[in-house]
C-alpha cells in the first residue's frame, strides 16, 4: 500500500493550491529536523513525506497520475492492465523508456530545497540550526550534511563554508557543495476573451519538452497542462507550472509560466473590476431621455432607462454589473455607461429659433 499524500498533509481530495500551501507551511515548520533536535530521525522521515506530498499534489500532472495509479504508479511501477497512455484531458502520463514497460518517472526533490523555495533565503528558526556541537563530523565533499540536515545556499547564503573556513578550490579544508542552477522561467501569453474572464474557463495547453531517463539520457515528450481560469482574473495574472522546462545535467528545469492576456472586445472595455461601454446617441435623445439596451457577457439582456438630460461627460453607473472580483466572485464591479452625443453639423434659421424658444432663451 503506497503513501496517502492527502492524509499526510491532512487535506481532502478536493484541496486547492491555497489549502496545500497552508498545510505544507504548518507541517513543514512543525516537523523540520532543526526544530526537533531530540527526535531528529522521526522528524526527518515526516519532513521528507510532507515535502513529497506537497510536491506531488501541487503539480496538476503528478497529482492526476497519483489519483489514478497511487504512489506505485507515480514512481515508475507498471500501470494496471488496460491502463491507456492518456490521462485526464488527454495528457500523456506514461512514456516508453528503453525496452521496459510504459511508466511515469517521478523522483522526489530534496525536501530542504522545497523548504528553502517556500520560506525564502533565510532559515525561519534563526541561527544555524543543526550546526551546533562544534560542527563535528562534517565532511568536506558535495552534499555536505550537518547533524542530518543538508545545508543549501538557498537558506544559508552562497558559499558559507568556503567563506568561513578559507575553503574553495585553492584553499584549505572544506569545499562548498556543488549545486544545480535553476533555468530562468519560460513565459507564454494565454489569450482569453472577456467572456472567459467573466465566467471562468478551462484551457488545455500542449507542451513539448525533454526529460531525462534513469541513465541521464534526454528523450522528447509531449504533455497536456490544464489551466483553470477563475472568474475575474485580470490581464497579467500568472499561472506557474514548476519545473516543466527541459531537463539537463546540473540544471534544475525552468518553471513554465502562462500570463493571462485579454483579447479586445467589440462592446466592452475593462477598467479594473468595472466594465465600460460607450453609446452613440443623437442630441435629441440626450435631451429627452434614452434607454440603453445591452447584452451582458453572460448572455443576459440588460435594459437601462435614463430620464436625466445626458450632457457631455455624463456617466450612468449600474452597480454589480461589472467583472467578478477575483477574491470573491459572488461580488462584481460596476457597469459604467458613457455617451458620445452626436450634435448636428448645421441648423436652419427656423431650427435655431425653435431651439431658442424651447430652451427659453
């Protein structure tokens, strides 16, 4: 029976990204080995499981494979008989490696690296954690550990041991651990219509990349990533798929980042959470009253009668008919109706006299 990642994080199967982050933050802080010096072995095991669970469940593809095949399928066991090569949404979860069966390859990342990326460049526990005891028993080779904890430059600063002890290639004593460099993020625009941003939508994007097999050889694969566009998302919103770039030696794959882009709309423009529309009306309607007829982004017919005199710069505001507010989609911005008043290019003398009579001048 494989690990139950949902149980490890204490979340249900419908957990959102925010739920996963909250659970990981709480448990990683509780079980970090530096915080459990008297129970370090159990803490290291729990800390590793917590990090592995978060890594899998926060990645849509890994989570889909895990939900379908469990930990065994995720880590390269043969999928059950009749299991096809395509997962939810047509994503290819199993790839051929050598002469063996079709498997999905997942190797958990180092728990300390995930912790460092999540909490930033300094240890949240203060000091040097497990570096007590005069730093006894430390080796000078790559992957150096102190008291069971791997210190990476992402938490304790670059080349800390080299600078403290005169290390380095030409110095005496210790050398810093070799550390893979992460490739810069790959950014792609994701065009969305105003209707899609109003109602929300799901987009499936096909990506091609190279992954490394167990021997280190890279092979091309194609994947489908699913993006759930939430109601009210704005232009510039970023959706990140961690480490979906090409795999290569001594390089951490780049993150794949999709950036929401807003397609032009023939009727509405967006201003924050508000929608703005401009109506062209003749001067007579501006003076005597006008009724606005619109079709909303979700297909409703909206009628807005205006009895006031519509002067240049006049704006009619319809509350709650704008875009959904991302943090609370049940609330919406406003619809702002502006007017382009068409004045006559010329008037006859009789018309001029009539206008003056009507306006009491």
